């Protein structure tokens, strides 16, 4: 028995409307969906589209059935659940720039940035309250890495000294 052929049947699912949507909405995820549907409208078989774009049968089927039920608006990204971030894009950029400078430049009595220092800075500069672990996560996302000094006993050791002591321990 031949499998059911997937076709676009909704009146808004036209080549012109899909191309308009591609111009309006940015993002690779939506772009892949639009490309798949354009190929389908051009007469490509679903299996060939899946192979070309690296899609699963379920994904392509969901997109087609969704567009047939709701129109091309089905392709638009949906609001994601969860609490929105406390740091807007503007604040993130400013914080990233601030992390390049010393906390002392901002009136904080510290030489290096750490979680508690960033919490105090965010509260002073932006009126944003975060917990220390959240601040540490943001520092990591923004690419800040604290260069920690090694243990004082290891300060004068060389790689060959470490190798010798490891060999003698066995």
C-alpha cells in the first residue's frame, strides 16, 4: 500500500505568502520550515525534502498538518514558557563591558569580579536583584572567566617536577 501523500491545502499556503513570511521573520528554525514547504509546493516528494534538509518524518508531517489546520501562522515561533530573563539585551551588553573593567571602577571594594560583587553591581547600577548563583551563571554566559592563582605550594614546580612526583607515587 502506498503511503498517504502530504500536501498543503490551506488557502494561505502559497509560494508568495511563504516568501513574504520569510522576509518578515528572521531565524534559521522558521527558515527551514519555509524552505521545506516551498519545496513541497514545487512538487518535491516529502522523503526527498526530509533527506535534503535533514528532517524527521514527524517534524515535516507536523509542519504540514499544522499549516493545513491553522495557516502559515503555524510556522511562527510561539512564546516560550518560563520566567523572562532579568537582564535585557541592553543590560547584558553593558554588563559584558563592565566585566572587562575592574569592580573598583564602579566603587566596589574588590579587585576581581565574582558572584557577590556582580550582585551588588547589578543592584546599584540597574536596580536588578539576582542571587549569587544566577550572577555567576550570567558571568559565564557573558564569557567572563576568573583567572585563579594556583596553590602556593605548586607555584615553583615545573611540569617535570610534577611528572617525577607522580611517577614516584606509583
